[in-house]
């Protein structure tokens, strides 16, 4: 949709609701402020309004904010896909990590925040973890999500996160980055080896062909040769295709969220 101006407070409120919906145990004000790179006072006023209207609830003496009854009634379809994402993501991330000898994450993007929902490890004695992380550009998942942003979303994103010295070392200029993003939109994946890590990410799509998540791999460059990069990328793309199939046909029985 073009020709409109986003209302910042409405966008923030929606992002907060979506962020709270990813965590069944709720999120604290500090966690939300850290993840969204905003002042606590700005979030506090919006959270208070959403709580008063029943979209969020405060839990505990050291309050955490979780979805209220109003939102739970509205998110059944999306919730079914998210509940399917976690158990399937744990299985797929763990298997892909061991196959490639790397760390593999299943990530989602809430507003301009990238969240690692599941992380699988290659070590035999390391079980997969379900956690919340806020890695920003230039990681593979952030590049993938930026590629699928609308022009308006990308302008907002770049105003909030302009090129840092680290980002400039990776891509030199926005022009070179935009060339990469165009290629990502055509292929559905990104792979690069700069600095100390090789990184790859592939898109996970839902039933409406909208981007739902990413499968992201990171492996120290010292542990893999360029010939092994193709094998890692193939594994990531296959994992993303498998997870896309799960989201397009979620099980009728709802899965419970793993404990945090």
C-alpha cells in the first residue's frame, strides 16, 4: 500500500503486541526497551494504554507483559503457525546444526527487531535452546528480512539503524548493499563470508507466501573451506523448505510452548 504516512505510535503499539506474542511468559519493560532500542518511558506509556484496553496483561510483582484476552481471541490462526514453528524448528535446527557442524537459528522479525526463536548446536551434548536474542545488521537473518521490507519500512529501518563502522566494513555503501538485497529477493537466500564467520540464511514462507521466518547458519571461517560453504548453504535452504512446508500445513492439534 502506497501513498500513506505511518503513524509512529500505532506502529510501535503493534510491534509491542507482536513482540509480546512471541513469549508465552511475557517480557519485561527492560527486555522490550533493549530489543526495540527505545526509551523505557516511551514504551511505558504505550504499554499502560494497551494494558488498560485489555490487549496486554501485567504479570507478577516485577511485571512482565503478556498478551491479554483481547489479543488471544484475534491470533488463533497466526498462533497455530507459531506453535507449529517451535517444535518443528527445534528438530530442524538441531539436525541441520549437527549436519553442518555449525550453529543454526530459526529467526523471526518483529518490527525492526530480529529474534532467534530457536538455536541448535552441533555439539552432541548441547540440546537446542529456545530463547530471545536481538542480533542486528549485518547478520544473515537481518539481511534477509531487510530484503523483504517494503520501501517505506526500509527507509524507517535505515533512519533508526544507519551504517555503522562495522556495517560499512561489510558492504562499503548502500548501493552495494541494495544490489545484494535485490539478489536475495530473487533467490530467497543469502550467504557471505566476511570477518571471522561464514553466514547463510534462507527464507521460510507461510501459506500466503509471506515471509514468516528465516533459517540462519553461522560457522567460524577457520572451520570450513570455501568448498564447504556450498554444502552449508544447501543444508540451510533444505531446512527452510522443510519448515515452510510445516507452516503451510500446520497440525490441527496445537502444540504447547516449551518452558522458558
